[in-house]
C-alpha cells in the first residue's frame, strides 16, 4: 500500500474577543482570518489612543497582515498597505525592537539591499538576542546570501532560546529519521524547517541530509544552487533560465525534483510529510514515516517505514498518543501530532494483515482512532483500518 491520504485537522474558530489580544506569528499561534480582521480593528484603535506604543503598532501590523483585508489583496497592494503601517511605526516608535521586527518582515525576500538588512539584523539581535523572529530572519539571511559561517551560532542561540516546544523539535527529529542516508529533504514552512536546521547545526544530527526549504528556492536560485552543490548536483543553464520565471511553488517543486531525478537519479529525494504535494506527484510519493519518498518506479516502502518508525523515531513524547501542552503553540504541535496518523495507520494495516497482535499494534490503532475521533473522522478511519 503506497500512501494514505492525510486527514487534515481543522483549526477551531476562536471566540472573537472584543478586547485586543497579543498577536503571534501564524507559525506560532494560528487563527482564522476573521479573527485577525477583528483584532486589526481593535489594535488600530489602540494606536490612535497610544501612538507611541510600539507593542500596539506591532500587534496592529501582524493582525492586519493576516486579516481578511490583506488576504484578499494582491501582493503589490498588500505591500503598500503594510508599508504604510511600517512608516507609522518608524515615525512613532523608531529604534524599537518592534519596529525592527516589522521592518524586517515588511522588507521580506528578496531584498537587494543585503548590507542594509544585515545592519538591521545586527541591531535587532543586540536588542533581543533570544528573539525567535529575529534569529529566524538572520538565519534565512545567512542561508540565502551564502554567509553560512554564522549559521551554527544563530542555530545554537535559537535552540537555547526554547522558543520551539518539545513537540516540534521531536517532530523535526523524526522527519530527519525518515530519510535515507545522503538524501535531499524538501520542507515547506517554518515549523518543518527551523527544528531540522537546529538539530543539524547544534546537535550534529543527520548532517548527511540537505534540508532545502522550497519557498526560499522561489526567490533565491543562489540558495538552491548552494544546497544542491552539497550533493554534487550541478544543473544546466537551461534549467536555471526556465526556473527564474516560475513563481508557483508547486510548479517549481515539480521542475526541480524531475530535473534532479533525471540528472542525478542516485540522490534520494524526500519531502517532509507537512508538504501537501499529492496532486503534484499523485503516483510517485511513498510514506517512510514523517516523510514522503519520491520515486518514479513502484516500490515497497513498508520495510523503510517500519525501520524508521520502530528503530529510529522518538515516540515517548507523544505520551500515549496525545501531547500534553498548554503553551501558545499547542495547536501547531497538535497539527504535527495528527500527521503521525498516516504512518501509524499504514503500519497497523500491515500488522493486521500479518495477524500480529502486540502492544505496538494496539498503540498504532489507538493513536489513529483517537485523532480520527478528534477530527470527526472516526467512522471513515474505522472502515479504512478494517478494509482488506
């Protein structure tokens, strides 16, 4: 059995508070866009009442960035909107850490003024050496400009800052353990990239892997070239000429992977299980734990998955199937925990077919059904598990 369609968990709508609440990055604490729209209105009123309040401006900036108003805009119009807010922060709260965080976020990527960005990053880091957003921005700057000599220092600082909960770090560890030796592992976001980078740089875990963030490849061909060079992959000028015109992440991903497979088929290619690419590669992805293995030929992935999950994964932190976490990142961790449903369901069906009855088989079934029930998919999952 090749793969199991991931059952996605829906983030429950938050009760819309009529008081302004601290706004975190959606990589830390996600809400629906309507929540941010309400909060943007509330924080705008706060900036009117307290125009020198840097925290109020940052909360307004973040809420507006994630709101319906910004969500429905084109990139250019959204940039103009956010730029006006950043200008107001510069006017009312210059030189604050809130200003630097918003300015760094607004400038985004790519930024031709790499020298100016580096100056801002250094100032922000001096003010807040344990700040997650600043450390992440600095790491991305180093990755995309090739200044990799500072990555270990920044990764260590981010690791020691304890900004990432155990659930995300252990999930990242298990993603790394799902890949073959000397493979490429593509990731798609913050929470499936930074933990892996930290584990490699700080702990020396799976340094044989090249962990490549796909969104960074869109605007930074130099970043992709550098990462591929780690695997002695040098693609043709024709490829790079075609690549520079692609801005759609799925199309770019497909082009990159097919080109690697054509020129360097000996290099294994994996995707973190967080990457939703079933429609891009409908017949070429095989679950190996918390990663998808790309193969143009049919393979039996069960041996890989069993070995990874049962001999290399950290599973104790799941605490019998549910991770007990009351921090602001609880929903993010729960989303990650949900993704274990795929390998665990496949393993349960494998052992069921072999008529094996053991504690691990019970664990797989209980875990899968617990999360299926939580998602309102209990009957569908039960039918899947019992089907031959």
